[in-house]
């Protein structure tokens, strides 16, 4: 029986009272050796007997409908097994070709590269050949709009406001009105999207690269028209996701449909170019920041408006101003969004949706205002920290942003940065920049099961590990709660036969799945306390020994056979009464070449308050990874679309430039400030993975300005844009 817990009040800090000492420690990942030796099984690894290969066919027009798919055009290829498309099931016995339910419902094409069919063959090479040669005819519609600036299909959302922005802006002694743009981004996870489907009667097992199995199971069941109980998904290891694997993808649905029709396993793996073409992108943005302040730096007005894009019918819109709505206070605030409909790859969640791009603009605008006022950028931010969420009125549950700003400035040597343009080494101009960091914190319904017997404990949940350290931290929580050495705890993840977890996304995985694990282990502690004849507060579990009620005995004897508990957690009243967010401060030093416009990041520091740190090593890795993403957003990453068709031009890692080793400074430091968020969850944690990226790129761009005088408002700041900005500054 599952015990459900609601977060309705502040929680005691039980993990501060246990004595095992593993929570927070920088422990290695238990699956690390499997990964580095190639023994960890990812979605595309290993083929069952009789498995066939599928390759997705993608649309070659930007908008229209499919008039016909000629399966006969590839029937002569040796080893062909079927061409699957929709919406009707077709079969030509003479050719031995099969067609089945749709890869995507209907026959409409919304963007160039959209998956429209699946070709299956005995070998990958045959399937790839057939996918390229398959004859498809279209009825094109026009004109095709691929540029958001040219779209007349605009959806304007009602603005979010607090106070009177217009009055505050008009009354301000100093005002700023600036526009910034960011390029579209790709998640570009190391592991391409892949799926392997196998049926047993009316039940299907899918090995997939997916982040949120509890939801993915239902999505796949809906796509196949079968009960969710007939679907099992296995995703024990995932090679990165960053949001691109949140929902079920065409590769998974297509593999399952083809496997059912053919009566044999089918594997579908996207080529890297297909991932760029067909998997959700981060939208480009056009952002307008208007700030008004008194001469002493107090904000009177703050407005952050944005334009984003998506295809027709998709409801997602990047929450660009998300952090702007609570980071700083002002008498009047206003936030408005416009969604442009275009024929491009659909937009969706990519790491830190909202803050990753919104804070690039907000934190540059704050830097520009500081320059206009002649106030230190750190000091300007400190003067404008609100006492409560300025839009909702909620008090902050735990916030150490001021401490992060001050600690970061001291550690980085901010006081000695000098005047803009005052430091130079030959042709290289040096400068420092900083930015605040913020990422709202969430608790998502999640469940876990913990088993304790004489040999140790086992944690079971369908939670995923996309490289973030779920195996490590869930094991540490169970070990801490049950008084076991970490090597006595086994963690089993990524299987929908286990209790349904939150999944990995939105930086809520550790909070949610970790809390469920904690609660299940806590229930076991209650049973152990009863057996010891003591109150829970008197029970001590350490190194396999139970103590309490003036008794001491080995945990293995106290347990006897096995104790099993399952627990779930969900948000409650604290999510309404208080506002929870991670906060931090980024500092960067860059060198800018005076003649080539090249920007080199020399060092970075992130000081962050993220609630309880469950594993110092994996947390640091997540924060550093986010900061590197910030470098990419600021300087290199730009998904380019052909204006004629909207298709992606930079469709592999040779042309879409993520930061390489040479782009990342050797001096990158992360400092975690001690913090507990009692209103967030029972383990007092906050999300980590996305706070690291939030604001990091702005610190780099503000350092670029301090070094060279150039303000690059169209990102990324590639050398040509830096040179143009330096020329404009000089002029």
C-alpha cells in the first residue's frame, strides 16, 4: 500500500539528525564503471533475435499535405519489410509491403523535416537507402512563413502585471529601453533519440531514450490505442536529454507500430541530422527590456516583453520572463508575450526554458542600467531585491541571493576589476562581468519503493538518470535513512513496472523522487522503532546497527526477513503559501581580441544557494555543466534556418557549435552556500541542473562589454558581431 504525503507545512530536518554521513558527500556514481567500460545498456544497444531496422522518412516541404506515398518505389530493395504511414492500414500482398498506423496522425505537413513515414528492412543500410528513395508527393500550401518577424499569425497573451508600470516608468529619473535577440538552440544530447519495440501478444516492451517514464507510458499507450497496463518502458541509462526526451517521440511510436504489424522487434535510431531536424528546438526570442530607476538605483519600473515562435497547434511558449517576474522589485511591473506561428521545427523545453534566454537579456539590461547610473552592478542588484515575490505576494521560502552576490564578489576579486577597458595584454582586452542567477523550484508527484532485508536495501522507482546522478543520490538518501554503508544499497531505475516517479526535467527530479525515497525509508524507520520499543526520535541507525530504547542490535536481526514500504509525495499548501526558488550569482573574466573579435573566457565562478546538497560531486558537475551551457548561449550556439523552407542548416555538431574544451576555462569554480528550504520538500532540496545556466551567459557578455566597450545585444556574440559592436562603440 502506497503512503501518500502532501507538502502542507514546513518539514523537520531529519537528514540533519541521522548519523550515517553519506548525504551531501561527494560520492562517485555507482553506475560510472558500467558507463566508462561500455557495459551500460542504452536504448539502441543490443538487438534481440529477429530484430528489424527502421529509418524515419521526413517531409521535404515546409507546409502542405501528403498526397501520396508510393511504397512500390522501394519494393525492389533487398530485405525490405514495410513502409509505414497513415492514417489507414494498407497492405499489398503482391509486393510484400505493409503500411500501418501513422507516424504522426493525419497527412498534414507543418515543417520541413517532419517525420511522415517509417521504412523497415532487414538491415539498417537497406532501410536507410529506402528512406532516401521513397517517392512522396505533396500538395504544397503557401506562402510559407518561416521567419517569426514576417509572421502575421500572432497570438498575444494577456500581460502579467503588478502595480502601475507606465506611471513608474514616467516618474523614473533614469530610463532604459533596449531590445535583445537570442538564436534558436538545440538540446544536442550526446545520445541520439532511439527506440527498440518488442511485442508479446497484446503487450509491448519499449527500450527508449526517454526522461519521464510515468507520462511516456501513457503517451505511448494512447498512440497505440491500448491500455497503459499493456505498456512497459525501459530506460535505465540515458545519454543526456535536456528536455528533448521529455515526451514520447516519433521514433518510439513508429517502432512500436511497425513491430506490432510485422510481429518482430523493430529498432529505430535517429541520425544526428534527424535529431536536429525533427526534435524540439528552443525558440529564438526577441526581447524588449524597459527599466526605470531613481538616481540612487532603486527600480521604479520593470517591463520584459518577448516574442517567441512555434508551429500551428502547439501550445508551448517559452516562458522568457519567468525569472524577471520575481528576481527584482519595482513599483510597477509588466510582462507580455507574443507567439508567432511559423513553419519551423516545433519549439519546446530545452534546459532551463525561460531563464536560459530571458536572463541573457534581463541581466544585460541591469548591467546597462548600472552603467547609466554609475553604480556598481553588484550593488544595483542588492538594492533591488524584493522582500517577497513582487507579482504573487508570496514570501520566499529560502533565499540567499544577497549572500551569493557578496560572497561571489569577494571570492572573484570584483573590487579590483578596474574601469572598463583599463586592462590589456597585448592585443587582448580583459574585463569582468557578473549576473544574478534564479530558477524557480518545483515538486512533482512521485513515488518510490524501498526494500530492507538482512543484506541491505533496494530502491525501486521508474525515475530516470540522464547523466545527473539519480542512481547516486537516491542510494545516498536510503543509506542515510537506514544507517547503511552506501555499498549496501542498490538503486533500480528506468522501468515502468516500478512506482511512477516525476522523471527528469525542470530540475524537479531530485526533489521529487528523492523525497519519495526519503518517505519510504522513513516508514521503514517507523517500523524499526516500533520493534526496538522506542520513539522515532530516539532511534539511531548507523553502520548496520540499530540503537534505541536502551537497546542495541544488528539491523539484520531487527529486520528479520524483509520490510517493504512504498511512498508518494505531491505538492500541497506550501506551494501556495510560499515561493521557492534557487538563487545564485555568476562572475566571469574574458579576454577579447582587439582585431579579430574573438572572445576567450578565462575564468568563471558560480556561487549558489540550492537548498540541501545531496551529493557535492554530482551537484558541482550539474552546476558546471550549466555554466558551460551559458558560455555556449553567449558566444557560440546558433541554430540557423534556411529562410526559404525553414529547414535547419546547422544540423549536426560540426555546424552547431557547442563549447568545446578549448572554449571552456580551466579555472571554473562552484561554491555552494549552506541552505535548507523547509517549505520545498521533506529533504529541504532545490533544483540544481538549470540554475547553473540561468544568468551565466549574461555574466560573460557583461564581461565582454567591460573589456572592450562592445555591447552585443544579438546573441550569440560571434566575432563578426563583436567587431561590429566595437566599431559602433568607437563611433
